[in-house]
């Protein structure tokens, strides 16, 4: 193909990007802040190749903001050495943090793009009528819960023996329906049910992640690592007690600090200034509460691109452990399945090296009538296997609740 050609226009009539993505498009973003949807495919290639292709594009972009012009979206695998690819969509619909919106059309020198100001957006003005959907579901843990808690026990023994500081062990749950799952409906439920999370949909990999891995806008960089989780019970007194226990727990605070240190150390070489909150904040979701700490900084000149920052941080101790090599080895031995994009990084990049990437958690892979849902916990030396199992069940409810709708 020829080089990329892209055209961007502001559009006040922007529809909900969640509708634009549907079940076969691409989606990433927070409904309460920003969202980006893509349709069609101009190119599918490795992330580094995509960055070069975007930078060399011929662009007409009077809006000229992070995320305008051609972009690439994708879900990178958990394992840093696994093959990865991102997609350059032919049509991008983006809603910015201030409520403004724009449309970008992308083509090539051989097949130029359409006028973005003239693209008909009415097909996505309203939600499609609901289909019949599945009537029966079967949900089962791929690995027996007792086997998983045994693995947690072995992990804590290794940590107490000094082999590593922390490891994250995940569970996989299979959902089988009597008809194909409606991916578009699942994505709508995720985006609207978890507006403070980063909803995403990439090739049937869907989710709503509360955790920002890293974002870059010009020379500004931000991350919000999370570690330490408590289930919510729906009772205000019980939930307040759980939050107090989360803050006071030496185990959870240790787990959280390990993650903050890793993110800070990973970003510091790229920054002229970097700082983080002195105390973790509490992020409350419908089913769980997390400890989170915002890290903000200013990038040195010339500013590192978003992919370089992602590579410096991923995988963080929040989804892997520490030291990284020892944790990866323990996961491969104890976990029992290939994570694929689960606990990887999902997000977008533009031609200037801007982008936003979240940690791919609270997610599932949907293929026809089957889905695989995932949830993991950070394990430290005094972790209790039974308590960790309960926590994974609380996390799984977020994604199972939008998949299983008879």
C-alpha cells in the first residue's frame, strides 16, 4: 500500500463512540472523560512499525490535539516477549475530555480518505434493537479453586524463602452459552456500567479496566498504579470497615508500595520532574474497592513516545510481581494457562507519540458462544489463600455480570 493519508474535522454531532464501535469495531476510553472508537482497517502491524507509519502520514488536521489525525489501537499481550500488533482504523470517532468531538478518516496515497466532515454518522445515533441472545449459560472455573489456592500457598512459601517479593496469580473462568454472545451489548454494558473505567474492545477482547498504565500528552505523563483490593458488600458500614482495613493492612500496603516504586522507577529516567501522592486514594467500583496512587511528571526533552513508556512499565508488579523475571517464571509454573492479552496493555497512540494505555484487567475474550474471563491477585508472604480466592470471585463478578444475561 502507499503511505497513510488522514483528514480530521471537528464534529458537534458526534454520536456515542460506544455505538460506533459496536461489536466489530475498536473501542478505548472512559465514558466520563474521553472515548475513542475505530472502524475499518487500513493497516495491522507491530506497534513500533505503526508508530513509524503514523509519523510519516500525510495529515490534514485543523483540530491538532492529542488523538487527532491517524491513530493506532490495540491490546498488547501480557508477556513482554510475545508478538504484538495494533490496528490503524479507517474511521476514528473521538470525544475529548472537554466534551468536544472530532472525526478522522484514514486512507492511503493510492486510496485517499473521504471528507470527515461529510461522513454519515446517523447509523450510530441510537442503540440497535436488542437481539434474542442466549437463553442458557454454563459458568465454570477452568482450574479447580482448590488447585488455585494450593498454587497460592506454594507462592507464599517461595516469597517467605526470599525467592521473590510478590507474584500475581490469576484465574480463568469459562462461560458457554446456547447462542453467540452479543459483543456489542457486552461492550455497552461495560462502558455504561463502569463509567470511571477504561472500556475497551479489540478483536473480541473486551473489558473495563480501572487502572491507567500510562498516558502521555505532549511533555506531560501520568500513571495510576493500583494494588490492594477489598470486595464491596453493599452495606455502607461494612464497606467503610473494609476500606479502613485495606488502608491499615500491612500486607496490602506492602503490595501497593511495591507497585508504586516500580512505576516511579520506570518513569524517572524519562522525566525532568516526577512525583506521586503521599498516601494512596481509594477507587470505589460497584463490586470492589482498590488502593490507587497517581504518579505525575514532566518528560525530558525530547519527550519519550508513549510506546517507550509502556515498554518501560509493562508488566508492572500489579499484574506480574517483583522481581519481574522471578515473577514471570513463577506465573508460568503455577498459574496454569496462557494469559494472552489479559493483564497486558490496551490503548492507543497517535503520530506525535501521545497516547493512553490501561492495564487490561476486568476483561474477557469472547468467541461466538464462548467467553473466557480472568481475574488475578497480588500474592505476598502473608497472603491467605482462602481470602485471595474470595477476592478473585469479587473481581470476576464485574465481567461475569455483563456476560451472563439470560
